[in-house]
C-alpha cells in the first residue's frame, strides 16, 4: 500500500480486527494516503490474512509484532489506526512504547473489558469451522456460495457473512480459512480483556465509535481518559461495530 510518491515524516499503520485482514482496509487506506499525502501500511495480524500462524496469541505479542515491523521498515514513529482487536493492539503499543506512536486512532473499541456476551465472534468461528466441513469438495466459487448458504442458518446478516468469507481460500485444491480459527477460539477469552498497563499515553488520541455499537459507552469515557488523557470521541450516526465499512466516508 505504501506509495513512494507520497512523502510525510510520519506514516500511518492500519491494524484490522478479529477475523479480518489488511484487505478490509485496502480502499480506505488508499484514500487516507491520498488525502493526507503520507505512506499508509496495512498489516495482517498473526493468525490472520497472509501472516504466519502461531499457537501464541495475545495483545502483548501482536504489539511486539507491530514494533518488529516498524523496526524492519526503519519507521521511528507512526500514526496507528486500529479497529477492534487492532485498536487494542495499537493502544497497548502506545502505552508501552510511546515514542513509536505519534498519534492514535481507535475504531469502536476501548481498554475497558468486553463482556463475552457482547461479542458474536466466537459463534462466527464455530459456524465457520462447521461450514467448511459440511460443504462437499467444490471449486472456490461454488464453495463460497455453498458456505454462504450454510452460514446463513446462524448468521442472517449478509454483510457479516461477506466479511467472514473474505477468509476463504484454496491451497493445493483444499479449501481453508486464512484465519487460524482453532487458536483464535482457544485464545478468545484473552482478547476480551485489555492487558494491565500502569502507564498512560499523552499524545492525541481519537476514539471513533459506532452509534449503534455497544463496545464503547459514554459512561466509560472518564475511565478511558485515565490511560489516554487527550482522548476525544467521535460517534458516527447509524454505524455499528464495523464503522469503517459501514460509513467509510464519515
């Protein structure tokens, strides 16, 4: 995604959410690059997209992965943009490696613990594992339709199914999910809590929240500002948890 024609001392790094990938941010990332005249990198988290699978999975490790990427690209500081799981990874890096994070934008998540009842992702992963076993051996195009039909039994929302199906791919004529569903399921409870951090981040921080999403509540703002004193909050009308795909222009 980075364009050599774009020049800025501070690039932006985008971190996707659970079961997503860098491809989810391709269009919006390009728009950000053009409008801000800066390089924009979108990364795949471990166990997602094109990144390697690992049995170890938590925010501390994903934060270290981003730091490793920045070091490999000689990026001394960046603006971090993270959605959901990626937002928590970005927050953790900002709190533990302040000099690496110039500014922070967090999309529809906060450091406040998320009750498991609020998230449907564990159910999505169960359905995905069942679906790929249930469909007959088909080509990728036919399989996508068959798996979509299977998923529709438990996931009526077309947009969510389309999002999940971006994980489907064919490897050596075998259908697979790009996301490491076994590890993600096993580590799910770990993702519901934010790591304990005693420090705070003093640079500009923007929390972008979906009006119809339960993930960030106005009553949590004071507690969020303990860790992020300069936090500002933008609530996007009519948006749910996937703010960037539901209301990209806003």
